[in-house]
């Protein structure tokens, strides 16, 4: 998540329309390239520029991030080319961002990345930071690269745990990657959103930085300092001291159950207090290195397409995203009700609502809602399979009926895997369904 202390926004969120009405009444566009898919209500060319930079960012990380010279490189296995395009919601304004994700997130985030077995999304608030007199596109690019770096860590590190400071620090470090003419790049500059914290010395000492987790109960000011400190420590280790081998050893020690501070001291060969003194001095020196170079082999040409989505398709996509990220019935129901009043309906609405009902343990209602629908997408197949699984576990049905339902579940997950060979969640659930069917057959 790209955390940024924002100015009070209530004055900006002043439309007379409800959130749902604004979503329904907006025009939504899809910009798609080989590896990315942007859904946006912004009708300028900014999303085309962002998607071009994202493709070049992906080429850069594919080429360089596995190298031993970059932090954490040996823990990654390169970019999986079978991944389907990552969906990114680019909100044209703070108000639009709030409509999609809720007011709480609009107050505290400029971008975020969300993932579970049913979907992965990145979100960018194009309105964030505009009061800083900087170009919105520059800041949006930083947010987008930050969130995509989280996507890479989640998808390409094969289950390796990354501590909070490093997860945010490496995302911040790569967020300022910029591209020039003739395949040139600049890597390692300070993020715009961290300039104030670093200039004012608002950072955390190394010891508390190492032990803070995503579950720690800390203030907004602490979080802002954590992001700035994560960038500073990652920058110091990787670009100033070039200690990627030590960093990799520390990360592996953490994954083997070592205490954060002990793992750090052992691999960097220094008492934590002594290391902290050098880290603080690095901040005071205010002389941060960065790398300039020419991308070897040259960046491939990026091709993208833009279409205005039919309203029903756009709202179906948004309802799915809202279901996965909020897991609450009320916002989905309100969106569907608002759309229905305008004569807009789609099967996506029922599957989105069914998904949320399943999360609330209301499997019977979920099953009834989609029983007459023919699943047409991987998402719909997985929701259908989940509703059938609830029926197997809780329905008052015979063993033979359970066997039939399990066979249907198996076929649904096989179809998902055929469409999405990378889908590890579907593979796991397929295996579990096959085991359930085998066990049930033995007891029949």
C-alpha cells in the first residue's frame, strides 16, 4: 500500500450524488497491453502513458531484479510470463477513488495493492498530492510502480516472507524508476512523497523499524515515518553499501525463524546500535546515490488499446472488485440497486453478491442466487464451485448427490486451470475436491 498523509478531503468530496450514482453515471474505459489492464474514469491519455511505463518497468525488473546486485534478487525467480494481465483501477480524482474504495482509504492512501485467491488489483488515486504543485502523472507513476512492486513480491518470491520495512522500502526504491530517450533509465532517486519526512528527519531507528509488522498498532505519523525509513534503509544497504548478499542472508534467516534483530546483526556483522549510528549519519549527509544507464537490448515497443466499456460490463467489473476488496453486502447491494433503477443488470452482480454472502457464511442464499446462471469466466466458475462446496458440506443431501456435486466442482476448477494455468488457488482447491471425492467414495 502506498501510504501518504493527505490533507483533509471532506471539502473535495462534495457531490450531491451518492457514491453509487457517481459510479453508475461515469464513463469507464479499459486500456489494455500485454501484461496490464487499466480500468479508469479518466478520459485523458494519462493511462496510456502509465501503461507504457508499466510495461517498461516490467521489462526492467525482469532483466535486473533477479541479479545479485539488486536487493532481494536471489529470492525472486523472475517474472512469470503465464500471469494474466494485472487489473489496475486508476481513479481520476480523490472523489472517484473514495467511490471505489470508501472514504477511509481515500483519506489515508494514494494507492494500494490487494490480493486474494479470487483476484488481484492495484489502485491509483490520480488526485492525491495535487496540492503539492507537482505533476499528477509523476506522482501517479510513483504510486503505480510502488504497487506493482508489491505484486512482484507476492507473485514471484515463492512464498518468501518479507518484513514490513523491506516490503515498503523496496517498493519505494523502485517507485522512482524513470525512463528517458534512447532506452535510458534512472533508478534510486528519493520518492516525492517521502521528501518531507526525510528532510525533517522523521524516521525510525533501525531496531523498531525491524520489528514493526503490518499488524502493529501504530499511528499515521509512525506509518509515514516507517515508509520513509524503509526507503532510507533499503537505499543505504543496496546502493550505498552494496550489501545485497547480506540482505539476502538476513531475509533467509527471518524465513528460518530467526529474531529480526539477531538475524540483522548476524548477517550485517554489526551491533544494531552501531549500525543505527551509520544509518542516521547517512540521513544527515543527504547525499543519496542513484543509478543511470542504458537498458541493455532496448525496451520493446509497447502496444495498447483503449475502449469505452459498456456500462453493464464496467459496473460488473466494479462490483466484482468491490466484493473481493470489501467483503461487505451493503456497498454491493447499493450499487446493484442504483444500476437496476437505470435499467442496468448483469450476471456479474449476482456472482459478486454471492461471493460476499459466502464470506458471511450464508451459503444457501449464495447458491440460490446463482443457481440458474451459467458461469462464463474463471471468477464465476470459482464462485460457483465455492457455493457447491458449501452445499456438499452443509446441505441435507445424499452421498450420491454429494459425489455428483464434487465431480462438478472438479470440472469447474479444471476449466479455471485450463483458462489460467498460473492459478495456484484453483490447483489447490482442485486437489482438495479430488481428495474429498476419493474419501467419500470409500465410505459410500
